[in-house]
C-alpha cells in the first residue's frame, strides 16, 4: 500500500518545504509515501466556479480508479491524534492500493471531487490556508504511525 499526499498548487515558502521534507523522510520508515503537486491553475477570470472546474479536471486526472480518496476539508470529520491513528488503520485495512489525501485550492473542492471521495478529514475547527496545512497534516500522519507502532513520540 502507498500513501499519496496530493496537493493543489505549489508552495513558495522554503520553510513549509523544509518542514514537509522532514516529515516525508520520517514517514518513509513506515509506509511507501509520495507527495504529488498538481499544477497551479491560473485564470484571467476571478470566477470561483471556473477555478474549481479547472482544478477538478487536474485533481481527478491525478486520482486512479482504485484509490481511496480522503479530502482535507474544514467540514470533514475530525479526531484526536489517537482517534486519527485508529481511523488510518481502518482505512489501510480496507486494502486500497493507494490511500490519497487531497488538499484543495483556496476555494476548496468542486462537487465532482467531493462525490469521488470516500471520506473527508478536518484537522481543526479552525480554517488553515492550503499552504500551512501541508506540514501540519504530515506531522499528524507521522504521529499516527508512531501511535500505531507504540513508539514514544505521542504523549497522552
């Protein structure tokens, strides 16, 4: 099984990149893992719906039919870190070839992407930018694996 972190757009922050790299290296000790960045959509129009349509096409193209898709969405389900590790184990036990966590653009997800997903995950009741959520999620994913392996990273 592989975990894919699918990102809409790139980050221009070296600090965010550095934090992501730290946790990506740690995650590879537990699971096949890769981050995929989808090209940033640039439109002359400021129409939110046109942007969501363009992002939809690129997002759906990057997702395979057999993928189990989880949206990182402010309206998704949320758990404690220990609860998330339990949920992660359940998703992995379902046996998908790839577990894909998708970060949308500034306006979230098109309805077709929502319909394609099997789950959505919120990391907080607060809203985070689609840039800063990247290292936050990777840290929580790493934390979940250390909990599953009973390693001394997470403190209750």
